């Protein structure tokens, strides 16, 4: 059965891979993102099964208006993939640019929550639907320099579980997909603003790919309607959970 899928952050990385996967599987995709040029290129690649839609998830009014702004035949997505998100910097929290926290919370937390609120009432009314939130293993295994980002992804996990409690018995499902180290996207380039540093981070490793994440999202979407995935962690075999942080040396304060 052909479904309508709405994917945020669809202009690159996970979002573009997820859009390609769903179109390949015979579905229609609303590809939402800020960069219209990239969305148009994706539409040229994938054809009429993809509807490009310019959207900034940090724009509260635009998100609230989206369900009625879409063409009528696209207004009731069967699946919402809350993928838009970012990480900025890796400095200790007290040294980090305070604007980075604002941007991460507005995108990763408020953007995701508002998109969910915009489309969830219609799903509950129909008695069916699926929301897939793209979280991160960072929400479970915090690391130095990631306090703000890890905190936003911990929110995604708890928000997803809270939604499950509210949605029990409604027929609407919600899942949290938590990737670990993934290459082949702009994530690290955006985080550090340094392409060479981003490339060095993945050197001599075999990380996950955006296609691996898309495969997982597609698998969840094709499960029987009585199956509800709570959360699923993905890591490449080169990665393990984060270690404890231990500082050593004569200048360590007790």
C-alpha cells in the first residue's frame, strides 16, 4: 500500500537517504527542509513521488500552518519522520557559544515537538499513523563537549516514551531511532565548521551510513500495525558506548 511520508531535514544526510528509500519502496514523500535548491535537485532525481517543501522547523508559525498549507492530497501523512537536527561545537559547556545551545534546543527539541503536535491530532482521529523521531546514542552515553547536544537527544528519548504513554490504544505508533557514529553526511562538518577536522574524525574507520539509518526507518514503517518499536540503537562495529571521563594529573582539583 502506498503511504505518504513527511521527512524533515530532507535536503541532505539522513533525510535525503530516507526520502530516497521510501520513494524506492513505492511511497510518496514530502521532503521538507530549508535549502530549496537541494530539495529541487532531489525532486528532479526522484520525480513526482516527491513533493519538495521549504520549511524551517524553528519557525513556529510555519510549522503550525503546515498541515493546511500542503496540497490537499498530501495533507494527511501516514508517517512523520522528525529528522531535522544538528550539533554545534565540542567545547566544555561553560566555554561554548551560548547561541549554540539556543539553536540546538530550538531545532532538536522545539522543532521536533512542534512538528509532532502539528500532525498528531489527525493521526489520533484516524486511529493510525507512525512518528519516527531521529534521536542519537548521545542521549544515552554523554561525552565531554556534548552537554547541550546530548541533552537534546535525551529529550527525544523521553519525549518519545511519554508520547507512547499518551498514545496507548489509539493505533498511533512512535519510535526513537538512535544512530551512533555515521559518516557520509554534513553532521560533523556543521558541528565543527571544519571539513578537514570532520574528515579526520572518520579516518581509518567504517562508520554507519545515512542509508543504514534509512533502512532502519523503512523497516519500522513496514512492521505490522500492532508492533510498536520503543527505541533502537545503531552503532558501527568500530564503536562502543562512551567511556567514563577521568581526569588525571597534579592540577586535578578534589
